[in-house]
C-alpha cells in the first residue's frame, strides 16, 4: 500500500502533499513487465495521477493523465479515483535507451520532448473537464507543473521520482506537490524556493527511509506545517467481466456476429492489469441478440448503449 499525506502551512498560504508510491509503481512493473526507463516513466505518471486524484472532492470523481510524446514509449495513461487509487499502462512497455547525460534513466528520451499532456477530470457533470498543454520536457514532473500554471493558473511545484534496481524491481517511488494559495507574499515565495532547491530527489528521500509526512515537513521547513489528512492508496484496476461485456456490446450487433463467426473463443485483455476475459461464440451471439432487442425497444437508447442483462420483451 502507498501513502499520501496532505499538509498546510500555519498561515494557510501553502499546501503540500507527498506520496510514497513504491508499491504502486512496483505493481505496475509486475503487470506490464516494463523496462527500467519505462518503469520510471510510468511510475512517475501514476504517482502524479494519484496525488491529483486525491485532490478531487466527489466520491465518484476521477482524473486521467494521458502523456502522448514523440518518443519510443508511445502514449502513457494513468487513471486515478478520488481516493488516490490508480491504474496505468504504456503503449510500449519495453524501451531500451542509454543513460542520459547525468547518468540517470532517460525518461524524457523515452517519452519524447514534443507532444501533449492531457488531463481529463470526470466530476460527474454532463461533460468532463479537459485540459491540454504541450510537453515542455518529457520528464513528467515539469510537465505537470506547467499544466497547473497554464490550465488551472495555480502556482505549483511538482517533484516525481522512481529508483529502479538492476533486476528491474522498484527500490522507491514517490513525489510531492506544493501549491501556493492566493495572497502569498514575495518573501514567502523566496523562502519556499530555497527549501525546494535544497530538497534531495524524492526517490532518494524515500529510499533513505523518510516518510511522506517528513518530506512535507522538509518542504515547508520554517512554515510550521500542519497535517490535514493522510490516506493509504494502491494500484487498483476496476475491470470486470461486466465492464468488458458492455465494451463489446458498444461494437454493435453486426460486429459481434462477425467476431462469433471468425473464432470459437474471443479473448479480451485489460490494458491496466493484463487480466484476460474469454467469450465463446455463443456468448457473443447472445450479446448481439440482446443488443438488437435494445435497439428495437428503445428509440432513445444511445448507439453505444449497453446490452448487458437486457432481455427481449
């Protein structure tokens, strides 16, 4: 289990949250069998998504981060619920690159330095909120910082890190997010910048045994931070056979019949957890019939409506 801690400075001007996402990054590596640089890239993105999800207010709210760069990694996606639980995947799980000029995993080389970061917040409204910015570095933390500055006009510092063993397992992963509230004076900003500049890499702090609360205390040193709340988070995929059936039904009855004719067994694999769901040709034909019944009996049913558990009348 991971852990998120949220704190606020005594004067109420600075919010700081930190997360230990080691277990979540490790679970992503086990599911997707990522190479070292992709473990770092995916671990950073899911860490950011988890913190952003934890900031949502509605119980059913969710946030999706889609990083689409011009590097060999292809698109990376992370989805978090309002409790900070997260799932993620990358188009290309295995990318091999030499270390960068600093002797570290070349995340920006894998992601690319051209492309977009898209943030989709589903807040239970008619349409989700969508914000999109150009990638500024491909290092992910800088891109998240830029997103907040451009799309939400919120001064933010984001730090993300993943340490990977030579055997490709995760040593540590985590991050912190600092945001300034309206009315903060220049002296406060200067002192905060000095604190941030003295901070070691977040993955190293976690590897050295620091907790998320201690990371917040270090970031807000001199500001007497107070803990607002803390919670446990995990890598959690909410896929199910029912959800997969609804997705198949959205293809339409004609497509379902064609799939049933082409093979006796159809396999659908979840991108987030690699779980496989099998459907026989008879099951696909039954779905096609239910789909047709829905269309006949409900003129208002959207074209992508579900045929799950719907019987002809």
